[in-house]
C-alpha cells in the first residue's frame, strides 16, 4: 500500500529525518519515519512533509492500536524492500484491523505529504466530482501491474463515462479511496480497469451500497484478474 506515484515526481530533493523532529515520538511515529526515510518514492519529499505526514497518521490512530499499525508499517517496509507488492493480503489476520486503520488514515493525510498544513482538511485522491450524492469504496491494487484508467458506470449503461483517475495511476500495492459521484441510491455498478499494458478487466453488477473495499488480484497461472469485495 504505497502512496501515489506523483509524490515522487513532485519533489526533487531528499533528506533523512531525525526521529527527534516528530512531536509525537511513539512506536508508530518511529516505524512511520523509518518507512518514509527508506521508501524510494516518499524519501524524495521534503523532510518536513514526511515528518508532518507521520504526525498526521499517528493522530488518526488510537493509542491502543498504534503498536499493531506500527507492525503493519514494518511489514510494508520489509515487503517493498524485496520488490514485492504490499496489500491487504500481505498481513496476517490478526493485523487486518490495523491494516484497515492505516489505509483509512492515508487518504486524509496525503495532502500533508504534498505540503498542506497538517490541520488543513482535504479530500483523499483521486479528485472526483462531488456534485449530487456520491458513494465511496476502498480499492487495493494487488495485481502486479499499474492501473492507468478506472471507470465506474451504472449496470446496463451503454457508456463508461469519464476515467475517474484522470492523470493519476494506481501503482501495484497502492490502496486508494475511490469516490463515485451521483452513485448513491444507484447501487448496482459495473467496474472497468485498464492496466498500463492496455489490457483491461471488467466486473459487472457490483453492489456499491453494500461493500466498502475491493481488492484486485491477478493469478498468473490462470491469467484471471479477480475482484474480492468486502
């Protein structure tokens, strides 16, 4: 579950953070700084942004859950160091709740990594239209490939509409919060993803009113891309 690739492109400098710069120096903050200081993408952000992002993450996690979330971040660091994708299936069941807490905290804290003030509220990417009623769900890409386009359309619709991602890409291992405008009350939706090699996968009749997360995986032996809903 790495952060968005455009963070790396947004900054050209790298610096190593000192743990003493983080106001909330606890086990989660330590694990967070250890991860962002070594992540190939995140370490390119200014040191102050990384420090503030870790503070933001820590603020959103209850004290009783911080050790478990710290363990998730340590597993993320170790998994990505091996060049492997990190997602929900990477953690054991006892840490499933901690993974969800970490995932849920990332979206609201992302603007902080991009340079917004820690207290400044901002929606989670990707930026989607918010006119009318909308619905949201978490999308984890564990397919081994980057997703370059994403479409959600009412079931039986003849067109897919606009690409929700716009100029963004969901890298392998990333987890995003997807907001579908004007979908509330129209539960049955179809989902289409286009990968960076222009291959695509489609799932029909997903009940967005009764799911909160979708995890996409790819079985290389069968050549089948699967969407697991929760």
